[in-house]
C-alpha cells in the first residue's frame, strides 16, 4: 500500500448552480445591499466587493467571538461594511479604513442612507498611517483585511497588536489571484505582492503567533486566525 503524504478533499461539487442555491439559502440580501451595489455602479466603482456568501461567513466569525468593536481595512463602496455592521450588536462599532477621499466621502453618504451613520465610521487615508489613530478605541474584537495586498503583513502585525485575545482576523484575496505559491524570484513585477502575501501566510499560519488559523477556500481565499 502506498502511503499518502497529504490528505486533501478531492471532491469538487462547487458548481455555479450549487453555489447559487447555497447563497440563496444562507446569504439573502435586502434592499440595503441592493442600494449599496447600485450606488457603487453609479459611482463607477469596480465590482471587486466580497460576495454575499463571504459576507455571511464574516458575520459568522464576528458573532462566534461576540465582537462589538470591528475594524475593516479597505472600504470601497461599503458592501462588506454593511455585512460586518449587521453582525455587530446595536451598540457595536465598525471603523472602516479607505485610502481614497472621494470614495470615502461617497461611501460615507451611502452608509448614512442605509442607516449606518452611527455604527460605522469611515476613516480616510492610507491605513498604514490611519490605523494608529483608532488605536485609542481598541482593543478590537474583529479585523477584516481587504486593501492593498503589499501591506497585508503590516495590517496583520497591527491586528496582532490591537486585537484582544480570542479576537478574529480575516483577510480576503489570500490566494493573491492564483499567484500566492509562485517563486518571487521568477515572478517579475508581481514579486513584491507575492513576497508580501507569503510573509502574511507564514505569520498567520504560525501557531506561536495565532491560536488557530486556517484558509476558508472561497474563490479568492479567505484567511482566518484567532489571536492568542
Ligand atoms: N472590502 C470591500 C472591497 C475593498 S476593495 C468590499 O468587499 O466591499 C479595496 C479598497 O481598499 C479600495 O477601495 C482601495 O481604495 C482601498 N485601499 C487600497 N490601499 C489602501 C490603503 N493603503 N489604505 C486604505 N485603503 C486602501
Ligand atoms: Mg477583496
């Protein structure tokens, strides 16, 4: 008998039809999601927001650690912010960080329109700098990373410093669009992003840094970890 080195679930039943059925079952959107998505289209923002199923996974993570104070890095049109805010209790708070001031202003208005002016604060500027300004409101319970990939190691380091023990970090696009495994030495112009994502994965998967961590195999890769 040949010994198997790695166990991997080889089945792949994630057809578009199955995923659609599952999304309709677990991740129903309401008129506010539609409003935010319509506004994004009107404002010519790229449709690079998370999917509804991922929104529901974020909600699961948020409630599993009884989060009240959350941080999001990478706001765009506020679609993921809406999912996150909905999972927080009434007195909960989400700080969402957006680099682009025009995007931030429009999204602040959209979030106001869906009744989230109180619960969500949009913080404008490069998160590498602005995260410092929200530290006095910490420690935080949940942090969602979904901005410039090159900064993922910085953002993870910040999360480690500013999450409470038992708090959860989640990061979208952890497969780096199918390039996370490549050798940075032969990757040309993508090398910096690959190096960054590999450093991010190395740290997140290190049991001496995080109590438990894993990858949820969404299309983009949703990396998750529980702060020690
Ligand atoms: N989380 C959103 C999508 C975010 S797209 C959703 O799923 O709905 C990534 C966003 O990060 C963009 O709006 C981009 O302007 C922002 N961004 C990029 N670099 C950033 C930085 N250094 N600091 C803060 N935001 C940044
Ligand atoms: Mg993303």
